[in-house]
């Protein structure tokens, strides 16, 4: 995961969010210093992680969702403080 600050040359923060090789998604969690990511483990398990940007090296939490291979989209609504996880063609239970 590379977080870029356009005022700097290069990436402002770099860390490995997930071990899997598939595409990953990221969403800022409102005005907090936290980011949530969606990706895959080394064993192709879908997972999400929450990072604090003040210490990006270690996630605050990393949890397994399931073994599905579909990409999920994540969106945080600042007005409602709700995180939406959208998945095409599959219902999370």
C-alpha cells in the first residue's frame, strides 16, 4: 500500500496491507487517522484490515471475511459514520 502526498516526491507512507497478490481496496475512515483495506491473505482468504496512519507499519486489526474470490468495494459515509461493503453477485452472511 502506497499513500501519496502530492506535496512530496514519492510515497508518503508505504506498507504491505495484505499478503495476497490480488487487487486491494482502501477507504479513509472519515476525519479519523484510520484507513480500512480489503484484500487477500497468502491463502486466498478475503480479509479486511484497519490501519492508523500515525503508525502504518502494523494494522490495528486484520480479520478474515471468507474464502470467496470476488472483489468487494468499500465506501465510508462520513455523514452517517457507516462503512458499506459492496459485493457484486454474492451475499455476505
